[in-house]
C-alpha cells in the first residue's frame, strides 16, 4: 500500500483502493497526476502484476509529467526497487524495477502509431479528453490477453469524444469503469491542512479561484474547475483542418532567399512557456519552419533567443506579445534600437503598437479574434502549411470558443485554451505576416 507519510484526500485513497478500469474526470490542480503516479508505482511494486505499465498522453511533454512523478515517488520511498545503474537504468521512456516490472512512457501522437505492439497490464492515459478515436483502437488490444486495466484521466474538453463516451457509459459499453469526479473548489476548500497544504496555500488558492470566476465565462469555469462537460463550447480548429495543414517536416522548406518571420509568445514569470514560431512567406504560400518552446526563462534569455534566431534567419518582421502590463514591453524596448521597424508588438487582447521614439506610440485596434481568424482562414484556404508536430497539433486542437451573452450587452465571441495555447499564441502572430502582402498580391489569393 502507498507510503503512509503522504497525506491523501479521501477520494484519492478510494481511487488507489479501487481495482480495474477507472476514469477520473475533474477540475484543474486537484492532484490527479500525483495520485495516478502513486497508483502506478504501487501497482508496479506488486509481484503479482507481471505485465508492464504504459503511460501515454497526446504529447511527449505531457506523458513525461506523469512518468517523472512516478519515478520520483519510487526513488523517494522505494529507491532499492529501481534499477539505477547499467543498461537498465531509468531513461526518458522506461523505468525498470528489480522485480522485472517495466514502466513505459510514450506519446500517442495523432494516430497512436508509436505505441502499437506492446502487451501491457495497465494503461494510464493522461489528457484523455483530447485524444482521437484511433488512440482508443491502438491501446485496447494491448490489454486483450493480460486481463489488464485502463485508467483515463483528464479535464473535460467539450461533450464529445471517447473520454465523454466513457464517462456517460454510452450505449452501456463502458460498464467496467469506476468513475471518480472532484472539483477544484472542493479540493481547495476541504483538503486537510498539513505541512504540504498550509492555511496560506489554501487562502491563496481560494483567491485564484475567485479571480478565475470573474475572468472566465460560466461555461468555461464549469469545464476547467468544476470538471463538467459543456455542450456550448466548440473547437476553433477542427481535426480535419489540422490534419490537412500539419504536414511539414522541419527540413523540407528552407532557403536564404525567402522572407522569414518570427512570432513570439512571452511567458509570464514562472508560469507558461515562451514559444518562438518561425514562418517563411512566399507570394503564394506561408510555411511553418520551426516550433521552439522554452520554460521558465528570464526576459534576458528570451531576448538572447530572439537575437540568436534573427542571426540565423534575418527576419523581415518579428511579432511579439507586448501589450500593456506584459513582460514583452521591456523586451520590445530593449530590442527596438537594434531592429527598428523590423520588430512589432502585438497584444492579442487589444491592439498593435507601433513604436514612436520621443512620442506616443501609434495604435490601431486589433482584437484577439482577428489573429485567430486570420490563422484559421489561411488554413481553410490552403495558403499555409504547418509543422507535423505533436505539440502544434495538440494545442491547435485545444483552442475552444463560445458566445458569451450578458443582459443589455452585445454578444461576444470568446476564444480560449486550457491548459494553454502558448504555441498557437506564437503562431497567430507569426502568421500575421501575410497581412502585409495582401494588397500587393491580392490577385494571387483571389
């Protein structure tokens, strides 16, 4: 049984004690990854379980989150059970235990081709609401001869897909699953105070919950923090559109004579990822050349990265997130003397800012919806080719929209993505390069 030194919520204890197929549908930051890591580790330590464990998610980064927490738990409480030397020592995709148990970590990708061929005793499927039906068909046969179990965990992502079907037990086809649901509010409010959950943490978390309520629409909050399936939330980029456009390999298109552009989304300190999206524009088409992601970097690191990429590509334009109150403002100010009019600041919430030394900046309204609409239009009109990259495709699929209606106010379109769309935020800026050529090459696009 799990280490008694760990303080678990009542629902987490019940989750570990439950055998067989399980589905965990919940709000953000309730501890679902942590409890699945403990559950997987304890299963792996049991000598009566001879078959390997597989941990999957749509992208490598997500799959490794659960995998790394499992390894950390094993090393903290059962270090002698993990083989740490020689050819069987832990890697980024495999943990070997002394009882001959193996834990695999593999991203599913779009169609699950990279995970086929294994025979497993348990499957832990993170961000399951965001995987395609092909993944379901790839994993199910792996458990056919072992009597194994599937554990699906995720926050909802609209009332569609296999995760939703499993939760509602559509057509009675998912009777084997035990269902667990917990809201972020309940966890924050009811979790017992201890060394790892202090009164200060609880009060700070409650404040963040209140901020989320005021910032988000009722439907978005219900999905992300209450773990509810919401019918009125829709995808901005369809699967068919993503499949049709995400076809490029990084080495396919590259020439020094082309016009290159950079779209940058700058992370908030200590939170999201900064992303650098490189595009190449021709009179007829736009090509997505590279997707670069950095985590928890200082603004000086971000500046150096932009300069490094500029030396390589000699960008015609660099578009960065530099709206009022963002970290991008300081980066914009530092880089402008070096790049002058080649660097432009785009705040996807409000406006484009044209730098004007010695005077007020020139501003023109540009709504976030304009940036997203431009990228989707390019995709629909087959005027842009994007990278065949799991991270790119996952984040495009994560973007949702809704129409928000308030009494006495006009209906507003709201676009959002959870947990994040940092890559897409960089892409919508980089893809804006086409707007500077529409008038000149208008006939080519008609």
